[in-house]
C-alpha cells in the first residue's frame, strides 16, 4: 500500500472517530426565562439534540410554566445544573447523567437576590442563594449538589464561603440577574470584602474580608467602592466596577480579567455599555447591547429616539402562555434596549478575538467546547469551528420554536 493511500485511510478513520465521538456526546438545551422581577410563568424544560442534527427531543420538565423559575445556574467545570423554581424548590442534575433529576426544597424567609455555586471542602459543591428579609437580614443558604444526594438538606452557610462563589455570567435579555449576575465585592483597605445587611432599622451591616484577587485599579480606590465578579471559573475571574460612571463611557465597557494560571491581570474593552458576558474556561462571549435610555440626576429617561433591535418579526412567540391573556408577553417585549446582533468571542490565553454578526437581535452563545462554538439565532441552533482568525463553517443543526427559549447548553459525558 503506497503512502498516499495509507494517509487517506488514516484521515478517514480519524474523521469517523471524531463524528462518532460527537454523536456519543449528546447536546442538551435548558429553556426558561429568568428575570430580576420575580418568577415569570415560563416553563423550564430540558431538550436533547443530536450534534449531527438528526434529532431534537424533549427530555423532561424541570419547572412548570404556572410556577416559573427564579434563576438558572450552569457550571460546565463542575458539571452541574441547578434551577430555582418560584415555589422555592431547587431542581438539580449532573451534566453526565442529565436525565437523573433531583428536587430539593429550599425553604427560606424573604426573597432571593442572587444564586451561585460555591466550592466547599472535600470537593463538594453547593448551590447557594442569597436572601433578604423585609427586616433587612441577609442570609446565604446552600444545599450540596455535587455529589448529588437525595437526602441533602438546605443549611445556612458562613459568608466566608463567598470566597469560592462561582458564576459563568449572564446573557441579556433572556437570562437576567441583579447587576448582570455579578457577585458583589466592596473595597476596604485595598482588599475585597463582602457586606450584608443585618437590619434595616438600625442600619447594621456584616462585613467579611475575602481572599479574592482584585486589580490595582480597585485596590487603589477609597473604601466603599463596589465591584462585581461577572465570571469566576477555574481559569479566569472577570471583574467590572459597579456604578462607575466611566465603565460604560463612550458606548464601551472595560473588563478586568484575572488569569488564574499566570496570576496576571489584563483589561479588555468591548462595544456596548449594556453588554452581557458569559465565560467558558478562558473564553469570554459578549452580547453587544446599548441603552435606549440616559441617566439624568440618577434617574433613567428614555432617549428621544429608541433604536429597534433587528429581527423584530422573528420575536413574536408568546413568552408566557401559562399567564392570563392580558398579561402575556412576546419575546420581543424583552428587547427594550438595543441588541444589534453582534457577538464577540475573546480568548484570554491566546489573545484571539472574533466577531459574529447575525443581523438578528435575538442571538446567543450557548456553549464553547474546545474549538467549537454553539450558538442560536432566534429559533435556529448552529455549530461552528473556531479557526485561527475567524469563526468557520457554521452548520445549522436544529430548528424548533423551543430553541428560542433556550439560554443554556451542555454536552453530556456519555
């Protein structure tokens, strides 16, 4: 057998192996809608997609539409998903056994202000809620979800655990959280600390110093300045100055990115003062967004001429069909600000930066896995390669109305 035929056979075998590996790892989508204004009557469901594009299957209802969800948290490194329902029940499962769903009641007083994962000793991971009562008492309540144990019970956690809080970010407007889902930090004596209200009546505050790296721009500020961790995973931490007048100056937003491998800080600016961010390992995906309002004396005022996000006709699907007819809203009703359909993808390790222009406001990066990106445009799911200089060979792998409500994705381990 000559060398040319030998090489061709090896290449064919390699391609076959890759295709089989992709079919072995199923792609899952989680649908729903999270907002800062409480649970909306939108169901959270789990769907399975053949990455080769041959099937799109309903797997399970995570949260019923008449209940709605408060938050959805996904951690690709810890391989866990947790959805908090409006009935104070956590719905959790492992990405490696996504059809083995566990449900845990998390009773608490007051309302939820933020949800995240927290690393605990012994390799355990907790799904944690920050809560606030009407009297002003903040609490951190968690339940172990790695490993998944049906006998696990919710318990109050010490605020010192905040040091290991993890988040992959958010993607507006379908995945909304307070301060863009940021884990809030306060500067004190050049270090990071957390502050929690103890009582509104006598203005008592609990303060805990945290061993969390902050950039020199934060350490040099006066006490009381606030920063937010937008992304925190095993590879990077991404910070943003909260309520910083210059943070969105000139229609741009500047991120401070900490490389946990080299222990060095980098800064990177992106277009859009309301842009949202997701982190996948060392990759940061950015959804460009501009405000349709201006702030005057601390109050938001509509701009004289509001920009319309492109693709309005594609966003007429009813968001909450379980709600009463008069209260039902379309997906387009979420687009009060301007989303031009421009996605940026930045890799801290290589410094490479990419741009995807879909021409549709409802565009979202769902997953970055190695050199492959999965993203949706309205109700259509695409897979593309991340090349040396450009996003390459986008392939449509599924089209379904449920895809337009999908805001999170993962590949199963089997």
